[in-house]
């Protein structure tokens, strides 16, 4: 069992977890903002700071299976990975089309390479693993 956290560290992790959960919700709704990494970070923060909220997150019908799959296999479903990569590419393509700043257009491929490399390196599964 992990050593108990200092109350300030617990509060900071709880705040970070809730912020990441909000970003994950936005990420699943908006193209270009990845939801899965924020969701997994939220789950990790809440597991240490608030077991009650972590359990509620695991029980969520939308987020729970993805988190449980990550905890069990350290991988994400192939379909989630494909959607995330396509979302980054679509947002980058749209940005290239509408932004008229040359410096931004030159920097964008470099900036987008970071999330693309991270996503490409993630292990993948065919489907979400069963949790029971």
C-alpha cells in the first residue's frame, strides 16, 4: 500500500485530477484535443488523492472501460488510437489551411509530431478488455 500523502499533495493531486478530467471531457468532444491521455492522467491523480472519485470514474460507463483496460494491459483500443491520430492530423490540416502565419505553418509539423509520436508508441489492443 502506498504511503499516505501530505494533505497539500493530496489537494494538489485532486485539483490536477479534476482539471484533467475536464480536459478529457473536452477532448472527447473537440477534435484536435486528445481526451484519452487526460483521462488516464485524471485516473492516476484521483487514485492517489480520492479513492471515492476514482471508483466513481471506474464505474462510469463511458470512461470506466478505457481506464480499466489501461490499468490491466497498459494499452488502448486500436480504434481509440486511430481516432486520436486522425484527430491530430485533421486539426493540423485545418490549422494549416486557415492560419496565414508563415512561422506557425513552419512550426506546426514539429509541434504535431510530439503527440503523434506519443500516440504511435502506445501499445494497442483490438478491443477494450473485459473488466469482470
